[in-house]
DNA sequence: TTAATTTTGGTATTTATTACTATAAATATA
DNA sequence: TATATTTATAGTAATAAATACCAAAATTAA
C-alpha cells in the first residue's frame, strides 16, 4: 500500500500519489508576568537534529490511538505544571518542505503540524525542568530565530491573542484568579499597545459588563490607595457568551 | 520504518508508536440565494464506500508535493466554477476512529481532515456536474445525515459564518458584487436570525462605516421605490481591517 | 509632615444608538 | 387613469454610551 519513497510514484494511479504524513502538535503557550508587564511564550531548546540547539515551540508527534488534543495536553503536561489552563486549536501547517526531514524530491513522509494556543497563569504555573534539554519563558517581543516554521506559528498565536482579547474574556485566563482592575488594565495595555484607552473609563466599562465580582479584599501594590481584588464570575458571564461584545 | 499494522507496536520504542496519517481537506462552501433568502452549502453524494450514497462535504486527500491550500482549491475547482471566492482554513479533525477505513484496533493509517471554509457568490458561480456522482446546494437548515464527522465540520463552519459576519465584511463575499442595502439587511437577517435590528438604523450604521460606495445605478426589485446599487470598496475598508468593529 | 501615588466615584460633553416619522418613487390594482 | 401599496431614503427626538476630565480617599515615599 505504501509507496517506496525512493521510487517516483506512478502518476496514473491516484492512490499511489497520495502523501503520507506524520502529524505533530505544537503549542503556543502564553503567560503574562504582571509584575514586569511582560507577555511570555514557553520555548524549548532542541537537542536533536534537525535544528539542533535552536529554540522551538514545545510539541510532539501524535501517537497511535491518540487524539490531537490528547497529544497537545501530553506535551504540555510534560513541560509545565499548571491547572486550569486554557487550550484551543490554532491552525494547521502542512505545506511540503516545512520539515527538513522531508525528502527534497517531495516524495516520502511529510510532517503536518496542528498547532494549539494555550494560556497559563504565570504565578500559578511551574516549568518542569528536563534532564536533556532546556525550557524557558521568552518575552514575546524578544524571540530568537526558531526551528522549522515555528516563527510563523508563534506569530499566528500572537495575533490570535491580540484579536481575541478584544472580544472574549481571555484576560482572565492569564491573570491570577484574583486581580486588581489596574492589573487588567495593564494587561490590555501590554498586549494591545500602550495608549488604547483611559484607565478610569476602561474600569467603568469593564465593571458595567457585570462579570467581575469584588471580593472586598484590599491589597496594596506599592504606593497609592489599596485596590480591591476582583475575580471573574463565569456564571455572570455565561449569558453574554454568544453576544457580540467588545471588551475594550 | 513503517510499522506493520497487523502487529502490535513495541511500546518501548517511541518512534514505532507514532501514528501514520493520510491527510484530507474538506470544504464547507457557503453561498446565499438572496432571491429566496436561503443559506446554501455545497454537498456531494459519495459513490464509494465508506458511506456510499451518503452526502458529504466536497474534499480530497492531499497528494505528494501538494500544499493543503492547493488541495482545497483543487477540489473546489473540480466542483464549482467561481471567481473571487473566499477561502480560509477552518479546523482540523483528527481523532482516532473518525474514518471507518481506520483499523479499529487503533494501529495502522489514520485519516486527518483539515477543513476549509469557503464563500462563493451564488449568482456568479456554477456547479460543474460530475459524470459519476451528484453535487448539489443544500439549505443549511435542511441537511441530511452526512458521511464521516462531516456534520460536525459543517456545524463548525456554520458557526464561523455566523460569528465572523458580526465583525468582518464576509457579507460582501457572498452577495453579488453589486447589491442593494436591503439585500445586505436581508442577508444579515437570514444568517443571524429574523429580528436582530431595525432596517433603517442598520442602513445608516452600515453606511457610516464608510466602505460601501453608491454606484448611482437604481434598480427595481418588484414593488416600491427603486434602490441604489452599492458595492464594497476594499480600499476604504483597508484602514479598518485591524480595528475592532461590529457590523451589526 | 508633606508630597507623591494610586484607587475610586463622579460629572459634563460629545457621540452613538434606538425608535420612530415623513417623504419620494416606484409597482399593483381597481 | 386614479389610488393604494410598497419600498427607499432622509431625518429627528429621546435615550444610551463613550470620552475627557475632575476630585476626594487612602495609601506609600521622602
């Protein structure tokens, strides 16, 4: 059934000209360090060819009997300890030649990457250090040249984050479970660019949406009057889920 | 290199337990018949097992050296004659067991579907009749039980259409190149549900966005005062592309 | 003790949305 | 032909929302 990759396939036989694939999942995992206002991406350093010593998105090849999501969760769980992470499929990259392990004559096995977009809480998660390679958080605006087409995948994920932040409550998946309104504001500033709105108006607009509940607890973060800690109320948000709304 | 699918793979050898895939593309192709206010999906009747005589999304398996998008365009071009069609990747479905051709013991070849979302203009496109199977437009709210997991894929595409219509100018990819404002309004009503807005206010909101240009030509569609034909001005829209805006 | 900083509540102005009205220009019909 | 009906289009008043500010409160920093 399978064509010998050394042989040119018979062009007349339709089934013979089909490509054979290995499928990988690659995760674009974001977190935000609110104390330094940094958007971070989890990268791992490759210890094997191809792209040995390059940094890449944490990923894995899909195993027999394994679903795509399971593969995504598996590689995530290997690298980071985080509960309540947000995960959604991002995009699939499968153009011929995207992996140097592919035969340059275009026959033989191809590598397709189904990418996933993940959000974890920086403060509540912990990198699991590996014995044979390094893992690290990288600032999203200071990324080295990555292995494969991972720059493109990362870029795709970064755009998803910026867009989706505007019309869905992604912010509350990267912020700590309890946060001040100023922290929400700074998050939006960091991701969407500095001067996108006035703080005072951002506050009232956000509160009017009605899904942030004041815990009553006050915290002091440096100088100034202490702020209330809020948390995201998913029940209060539920009825708004399918309505078109802008968060900014 | 390839595991014999009859044999249980060696669990100790990592590479042996990787799944082998064929990759298919399946297209969710929408159009809208504005004279009858119908949202249509292009389906084909399968003439082979599995799911012989079931209707399915038009798709194909990716060939050697072929990109995913090329495969999507190839199967599209085989089935429908349409210029200026809109195409974007939708989602990838690759869970084990989604295709009955897969071995039930979870070893052997798996079939992954990368789905694409397409919009064509009903009036300006033409189905290419095939000798060995039928192709037809089906009303989106009157779809038979489809082959494979194509119901799920179609559903995913239908949601994409409904959501994206609210914050991007998809409407002008399904409407004829020149249209009356009432036709835009009816399109939004048909897709988003009857009573979502007042016609008069919808008009002024849409016009204020500034990317519809009046051709000056008046047309009479049945009774009533003739309406202006408008067209979408992509240059005027360009600066708004990255701004968060609601069309409704 | 005073200055600086940050939160929070608030207001006036501008802008947008909404519900509605009126007129224009065609077709349908008696 | 005269009149009713239909649809397009412009416009308006009332309401709601967004925006640009302001000021008091409660803390830390000097």
